């Protein structure tokens, strides 16, 4: 029997733990045998001292072993792919990538989460579609991936419960910002959910959890190592979150933008580029036996020939939703924020605009908060674009005049215009394989 106090002391002093010790510690806490205060102390020791690669792999494995797992390969006879984002502002990439990949003939199965603070959640966006069900049983999930080729659902309660318990502790003890703990949390859910190939979108910048490329690279490398240790094919994309992704920030507004891209409508170039690159990577990691270039070509073709939109309609209907954009909720008030001078967009604060959307009601500050799916922003100012005086930079979708006016007051300092264009910055900053 382990003695938690000894393990806390050893980690506090920079020592190492064996995989067996980590497993007993994590599973003992999950069973209620080790109290929260000792696990909180251990998290703080890890926050300052870190974990080795072997320790992080053991922690991930313990998380996976704490609950049920899915074997999608056995259930479907195919390799299933998945995509995960570390969270940002306007990030509706999974909503676009899933239908593209499914249209390419690759099964896509994803268990997703909800938003908190300025970062939006995929499930919240999907729930703006009338009738859409995010809660499916495991059997329903597998059946839909088999028959439709695509399912995005909420995480089942019996999937990695140890991580859920530990994250709740980290959230209230200021130990969330630990790369090994973040990596183990993310990868345990991906491994338990059964996908064999995963593209990880690690956001970098103002609106992201990781503010620097160096920190994002460390997280990506840790997750790649965990994927290899679990026998998964993993690719990490480090992507720009110094400005919102796409134009839309919110829930229904992002659903409209995602569907519009798949329908071949005019779409934000950064979202299109990221979606095609991520989808191309997933197709190349699948069992189709094609390389990245061919995977990317197939992704672009799925948009061009309408098959990605067909996959969207089929997917939304399969989970009880109405795929028509006409049924999405509309905000009662729309107002515009316009440029007060000519110039070039030098900076847009993704974090700031995310907080404006949060104030409008598009997000939640606590897990218990409710969301107004109709409200949000459409930010047409993109870094490096020329702007004329009077041009609309942001369209506000609000529930009432007061909240719309409050949003306009906040937006001014968040968008900077200059006389010269800033250096170009691609949406995908690095690719790690």
C-alpha cells in the first residue's frame, strides 16, 4: 500500500515515481481512498517539479484505466480518426473538418467538451441547432460512426473519470497550467475514446491557453510522446490565435459560418486553410493509404463537389437536428462597429473579443451558467487587411440594445489600425509529427 505523503514529499523534492505508484495514487483517489487535500498537494508538487515522460505516460494510462474505453477498430473494422483543439476564440474547425473527412470516406468519431470563459465549446455550438442531441449512448455513437461516417458527442460519464476528478481539483488550486497534467488530460480522453489517428490543434497567442510558440511546442511534443506510447498516429499543428479564427464568434453564428464554408460560400481564408490542412492530415493518417498532398486534394475536392455539405446534412439529421441554417436562432438586436479612419489592421485582440462575446451571453463564466445561442460577434477585421473609414469591422448580435451598446464601447481598443501592414503570419505556424 502506498503512502501518499511520501509520494508528495518525493515529488516536492524533485524525485521520480514509478508507474505503479502513480497508478495506485490516481486510482486510489478515484475510489475515494486518498483525500482531495493530498491529491491537491501532489498536483502542486507536479506544477513546480514537473513529470518525466515515463511518469506522464503512467499518469495518462492511469486516467484511461479509471473508466471504460472504446475499441472502435474492432467495432467498425476501420481506423477511426479524431481531432482536438486546445481551445480558442471563433474556433469552429472541428465542425468543418468532420464532414470533410467523412466525405472523403474516413470515419470520424469525436467526444467533445463545452466552453468555459472566453473559449467556445463545440457542444455548445451544436446545441444551437434545434433538436440536435449531443448525448448519445456508446452503442449509438459507434452505430452512427459506422452508418453515417461521423459523430460528435459529449464525453460519456464513465470515460476517464479520474481525470475529471483531478481537473476539478486543479481548477480550484491554481495547478491547471502544467504541461504534463494538460497533456495527460487531453490524451487520456483521446486514447479512451478509441480513435487510432488524431490531429491535435494547439493554439498559440493572445486568445489561447499557450501564449508562446515555445510553450505550445512543449505541450505538442508531450502529447506526441503520449500518442506514440499508446500506439496512436498523432500530428500536432501549432496554429495562430493572436486573432479570432474566421469571422464568427459565438454559437449559432459559428454554425452558420461552418456550414457556409462547406456550402462553398464566401468564407474566411484562415478557417478554410486550417480546415483543409487538418482534414488533409487526417485523411493521410487513415487507412486509405494516401499521403498528405493527396489527402489535402481530396479535402478540397469534397468541398468543391458538394459531398462535404451532404455529409454535414446527413450528420446533423442523424443526431436529431435540422441541418437548414434557416432554423438557427437569431439575436434580437444587430449593431455595427465601424472604422473611424483609413488604415491597415495591425492587431485584433482574440482574448478581448472573446470576452465581449462572453459578456453578450455567448459563453459561461461558471459551469452552471446558461448560454444564449443567438448572440455573438462577426469580426471582419483581419490582420493585414486594408480598411476604409466607415467600413464595418464588427457586427454585434445582442439580446438587447443595452448589451449591444456595451459591446461597442468595449470593442474600440481591441482593434488597432496602422499605416503599414504587419508582417504576414500563417494560420499554421508549425507542424509536428
